[in-house]
């Protein structure tokens, strides 16, 4: 059947959007009993997606698109198809099969190991995951370090060399800021841990998401244990949050974070729908964001640069206090803003404050790189982890549950995704510094509770382009480097040690 490249990619996108919907359902609605059959359903569709990319007819269609005098954006789409074909062709089917088998047992083993703190239960699985990752890196090929192709799946073009420089510079910059921040008296934060009925939290989070421009006609806010955002094209972009009745910031900043991801997907140009610039054909994921790092920059920008700013709460604190009059009756706006920005080093990444968060990421990235190049043995991960926690954060890890078993990523077989969290933080600061320098209407809008100028600026610069421009290209366009933490460090210094 002769189909155009547009038709073929559109069908591929349909399959991957269906996977997104099955995943959303699995994490939000599905009863526990559906897990096994759902796993088969998703695996089948992923297999079909891979076959569609590797179909020789897809290759011919891409070649034809490149031979004509197509506009640049269509040429780029065809090139993205070809790159994905090369990528998937290099990974042997047997390796994929072993990876799929591995992922079935690793999750349960990790859950049990984490519950008991017994690393030995997870160790053989992690060994297998690392072995498979090293095999995959060999199959994909690399010039520098075996970590390069692993990180590259999440952040195209990322290399261990760039990431090492980036994290070293960042770590050296953060530690003195942390010393200054910790020498200051801690603000009052007792009120964050009071009783906050979940219904009130849900009402406020729905309000705040909409206030920030999240369109409920094209989205919905649900509950999930591990909050996430996922899109079924730009007109159906769903977010989730979680509700802790005794810790208010979790739901508020979780919701703002996911709304930031969602605005990116909702802001893709309508012409990109079902196209290559709204499809990650290497990661096999229907998404309009150009990379995981760029995606995270949009969530962090909204969560930290806007959502934790005094100007933001000058507009919204009254509403929050009206929602929780008893809990916040004795709390001033200034006290609230100080509490949500307090620095308090802890053992857990997902609960870390803004200043210490990247130190958590850094230690994971170093461990992953060392596992990939063989300089660290899987058996020595707990020791390496605990030593890094001591060195980076001055904390003793009491058990592996609070240490190297805390994240789900490795059990899913993901190696190489952690850097994108910090790349996102850094990119957010670079973009915000640029907007502050060139578009004062953005900050003025935030002060007035009007986020239209922010949407306009981010839409022009980032959202509308989908995957047609890389993160590095977008940053180059504003005179910023893809792995330059200078702007981020300046922001952290100003905020926490200024
Ligand atoms: Zn995120």
C-alpha cells in the first residue's frame, strides 16, 4: 500500500498515543488485577510501533520526502524517521526480548527489596539490567563513553563528558550556597504539616492549575501514586497529583509541576498533531516536547520560578487561606512563602528542596556512569551511594530503603534518564533569565496574576515548535549553552545566598 510519510507517521503516532492511554489508565483507573494483561497489550502495541518504523516502505517514504524540495520542517521530520530507523535496526530482537522478560520480574523484586531494605534481593536484577544496558550501548555504538547512547535516548546528543563537566561545575557552585543557606535561621514551617482535608486540596489545585492556563476542556486532573503528565495529542493532555493530608506543599507543587509539563504539550502548533514533530520515534513515545530535559524545564519553570515566587502568592495566598482558614489563620503570606522555599537537606530525592535537589541527581548520574563503564560493581552500589550522600549532603543513610533502593527508575530498566532532571532545572533558569532581560511584561504579568504574557513568550520560543527544534537549538537562539549551569547557579545564589 502506498502511503505518504505523513500518513505512515500519523498511524505510528496513533499507536503510540494508544499506548499512552493504556499507561494512563494503568496508573490512574485500572484495578490491580489488570496488570498482567495490560503488560501484554502495551508490549504488543510497542512491538507494532517498532515494526512500523522499520517497515522498508517507511524508509522509502522518508527518502522520497528528502529527495523532493520539501520545506525545512518536513525535511527534518523525514530525517527524524531515518534516525529512528537506524536506532531501532541496531538493537537485536533477542536483546529486546530479554529486556522485556527482565522488566517483568525486576519490578516485584525491587518493591520487595525496598520494603525490607535488603539490597541483595534486587542485586541480581540490577546486575542483569546493567548487563543489558551495556549490551545495548554496544549495539547502538558510541565514540566516547557507554553512557552516551543511554543518556542520548532521553536527551539527544548528551554525552558523559558534557554531563560530567556540567555536574562538577554545578556541584562546586551549589555547596557554598548551601553552606550560606544552612547558616541562616530556618523559617517557621510547622503549619505545612497540619490537617489539610483532601477535598480542599483538590479544589485549590484545580483552581491553581486553571489559573495558570491549564485548559480543563483539553485536560483533567486525577490522582496517582507517582504523579505524571501524559498527552493523547495536544487536545487531551492529562495531569495527576497526590494528596497528603498532613503535608500541603506536596499536592500544590506537584500539580503546578505537572501543569507546566501539560502547557508544553497543549502549546504545540496544531499542524504538528500526529506528526513526526509530536512523536519520539526513538523512545517510542507520543510527545510533542523536544526532549526530557526541555520538558522538565517547563515544569520546573512553572513550579519553582513562578509557583514559589512571592509575586505568585501575593495573588493566590488569599484564596488558599480562604480554603483552609483554620490551618492558615495564624500564617502570614511572608511566612508561607518562606516555608515553601526553606532549605532542608534530606535523604529522599522526590522530597528534596530546590537547592539540594540536584545533589541527589548528581550522585545517581555518577553511579550510572560508573556502572556503565565498569568502574563500579553492582554489589558496591549501596556503599557508593552512602558515601556520596555523606560527601554531598552530610547525611548518613540508615538503610537501603532510604538510600539506593528509593527510586523506581532502575527497576524499569531506565539508565540515563536522571540527568534530564537537572538539565531541566538549568534550562528553566536560562530561559527565565532571558525572559527577564528581554520581556519584562512576563514578570509584570505574574505580579498581576496574568499569565498570558508568559504563555505567549514560552509558546513562541518553545511550545509551538514541538520536536522540530532541539533544546540546544532553542537555547542557542537565546545565546545560551546546552550544558552551561552559569545562569542556574546565579539564580540559586541570588535566591538562597543573596
Ligand atoms: Zn517532571
